[in-house]
């Protein structure tokens, strides 16, 4: 390799110099065309502007209500606990995180009763919420349920 063979990784892009006469190719209207919003300074376009038509967001129907402080629970089924945590005596969000049943130990956890076959885990379950069926299943097998504060 010689110094003569060295080349830059990319060409630097030339700055478009507008409004410098007809010979430059960007004279007179400076690449903005004739009349209209695009030609004026400040461009009064906004996100969702569709050429003067009614914007898409205003065309579609709005329904329902989205609560601003909605609480999202991480859901864990008793079947998954039955498969992965049979030997544990206490099942907490930290334990569930270790076996990748939940992603974040700081978000609230809800335990549901979905499972195939028999539920055999006898342990103290600590979670933020339980479904009624899950609570009943845990207590009938000899386990205990403890709700954590949100």
C-alpha cells in the first residue's frame, strides 16, 4: 500500500448554496418552487399534514378511554411455576425473575390459574395480585398466599 493509493472512506457532501444566481442551478426560487406553504419561510407543516385534506388521525373514529396511570401486571401462570419451581418453599418476584418467568422484578406480578394436569407446589406465594381460582388452587394444595404492596 502506498500513500498514493489511500482514499477517503466517503466523499464529504457539498453544501447546497442556494440563491446565488441562475447559473448555480439553485437561483431565483432557491429550489422551493412557486407559491404555497413550502415556498414561504417557516414552513407551517405539522406531523400528519396531508396536503390540505382532513388528516388521517382526524378521519379515523375515536372510541373508548385510556386511563393515564394504567397499571400493567406481569402475568405468571401456575402451570409454569409447577414446571420450574417445584422445590422452592417461597416464591417471590425475585425467584420468578431468576427462572425468566418475569422480565422486571420491580413491576407488579399477577398469578393466574392456567395449568395442565395437577398443581403440586406447596409454598408461600408472594405476589401483588392473584386470580380467585389461583388462590383457591394454592390453598387447597397446602400453600399460602401473601399479597405484596403496590
